[in-house]
C-alpha cells in the first residue's frame, strides 16, 4: 500500500455553500427562514475545516501510509446542533421536523483507524463561532 487516504466525516466552515446541514441551518437562522429537517434525534459527526486542514497537513508531512478516519471526538443530534447554532448566532431557527418520531440511523462508524499523530482541536461551538464571525 503506497498511498494515503483520509476518510472525512461531515465538515463545515466559512464559504461552504453546499446543501449540507450546517450551511442550511445557518442560512435559515440568518435569513429568518423556516427549514424542514428529517429527525431531531439523528446523530452527526461534525468537524470544523481547521481540523480538516490540520489532518491533511499531518498526512502530507508524514510517511504514514494507508487509510485513516478523520473525525471529531463528539457526535451530536441534529436537535442539539440547531440549539447550538441558535445560541451562537443569537436567533431562533423555525424548524419543521418531517419525521420527529422516526428511529434515527446511527452515525457512520469510523471505518478506519484514526490518523496517527493527529487529533481534532476545534470544538463544535468554536467552529460555529468562527463561521459566525466570518459571515459578519
């Protein structure tokens, strides 16, 4: 095996315009729009882009070869994520839960071992604050 492959989980940061959960929640919060989300209890592993960059730099700067997971230490529910966005941005998000009683799927497990010599340093709240500050 003569390669490095990093498996990235859900990530977010400034300038992210994808239709992913963090940009969608932040956009709804900032614009005062309502948002439909599936299940409040669905779990997600989110990582701020600063940790992604650090992991990539670590992989490039080492002679570690193979497949590795790059994930945050914490998994949160979508309900918790919405609450955190509301707290950080100081606004509420009008969420319509389309499957509030559904059984949420578990988060994707780490398929590979963690990248040696790297661990995330940004908390979800710190990442959301950085995102908020970049939008002002």
